[in-house]
C-alpha cells in the first residue's frame, strides 16, 4: 500500500512540474517531464515494483554467495579460462600460424580489363548558323533537319 502512495505521489509531483513548464511555454520540456512523471504509476500498475525488489533481493543473495562460496569462485575461474581460450584462438587464427587456409579453386579466368573511369560522352559540336528563317520557326525546323540528316533521310 505504501508503494502505491509513493508512486502516485511521484506521478502527481511530476505532472505538476510539467504543468509549470507548459505554463512558461516550454512545451518540449513539459512533455519530457510528463513522460517521466508517468513512469512510477505505470511501474506500479503493471506490477514491476515487486519484481524489482525480487530481483534486487536475488542479486544480493548471489553477491553474498560470490564472496563466501568456493563453488562460485570455481565457476568464475572456469568462465575466465574459457574467455582467455576463445580470445587466444581467435588471435592466433588471425595470424595464420596454426592452420593454413584451404586453397580455393581459381575463378574462371582473370577479370576483364575495365577502365577505372568511364569516358565522358563527346561534346556536341556547335551548329553553324547558315542563315535565319523569317517564319519564326527556324529553330524547330533546324533541329528536325539535323535529325533527318543524321539518319540519312
């Protein structure tokens, strides 16, 4: 019952601070305060506070056994040896001193030679103005004539 009172009091206090921040037109800060203010009530209503106390209690028991129980120290030593062996084999394997890498079959042949940079497309030559047409459509007809000339028509 005390947990409920404390969590809802924290939520109410956080909502009050959020309200003050909103009154001062600091809406981003007010939204953050409101989000944090909802956490205690949400944790209580979902039942995570008793879970947290259980986890804390079990962690305390484990820490006490770690200090006083020789079996736990044996387990810690085995974990340490395992980690050292894994790191050592990885390090030696990268140097290539223990096992040579198996030879792989060659590819179908050498890679075809390609230029490192694709050549730029040729720049179009400037057109020679033979004379301007008087009908006002000279530019359009010049383009059409050039296209027909390129195609051989």
